[in-house]
């Protein structure tokens, strides 16, 4: 099973590359409308400055990381037995796990979802349209929080979650792919007029299929000549 997951990760690499290109294009398009994106950019930059100069927000990240494990376990029908949150570490005990449970904290931006939820709830009682810039700033802040903390967690310590999910290569490929998709979706939610997810998805599928078609054709031609 671990070998099959490694093979799947290798197969997904071209898709990851093309999703990276499309998400990068989407991000550049959004940043090109700087007046619209100013609050989002300010929020993202603000968190980065705070993280590297004032406080690294380890405990809030650990809490959301473990809570996301627990929530994913609940949604997958697992029973959560215990949860512990410390400043730099934590754990969740459950009766079973799977890929989603193990990797959910690495691509689900929990505080972004919480921010959007609170904004939507507030909109049920008040007109929050004039404060949309605050929402964009908060989303930028917490997306920056998510990416910086995820990068730090993956590369500063050996994470058992990656082994539980099926190995480091498989897990990292899935995490990168999922985070790129999540970023594209968040940008679509914040800047609907500038972002066109459908055309981006079509381009990814078309480019991936064309690449694999070319690779298979090349391999077949080489094999035919060798035989």
C-alpha cells in the first residue's frame, strides 16, 4: 500500500506543477488589482512581520492543528478519546485514522474558515458589507498564518502524521496540491470578479492529459525501437 501511494504521488507531480502555475497566475491577477487586494496583502504581510519579529503564535497553531485532527476524525466516524495542547506540541487520541484525518491540519486553514463563518453569521443580523475590507484583511492574515506555520511544522520537526498517511513523499505531494487548491478557492471567494476557477481547472486537466499523452507516446516509441 505504501508503494502504491508513492506511485500515486509520482503520477500527481505533473498535476501539482500545473496547479502551481494556475494558482500563481490567479494570485498575480489578484495582486494586479492592488486597490482591491490591499487589505488582503496587508493582512498577509502583517502576520509575517509579527511572526518573525514579535511572537510565533505556536500555541494558537497547535490548538487549531489538533482541533482539525479531531474534527476530521469526527467527520470520518472515528471516536476521539483525548486531546492535549501544549505550547509547541500536542496530540489527539482516536480509535482509528486515515489520510484525511492525518493530513487535514496541513491544508485546512481553520482560522480562515472560522473568520468567514463569523462574518456570515454577523451578516444575518447586520449589514456587514462596509466591513468587507476587514474580512479580506483577516483572511490574508490567517492564510499567511496557515502557510508559515504549516511550512514550519513540516520542515522543523519529524511529523508522525506523514508516516501515518502513507509516507513523506505521498503526504507532501498531497499537502502541496491541496494547499494550492485551497488558496485558489480562497482567492475566488475574496475576489470573484478577477478569479476564474473553471478555466483554470480546465487548463490543468488539459495540460496534465497532454503531458502524460506525450510521455506515454515517447516511452512506447522508445520501447518499440529497443525491441
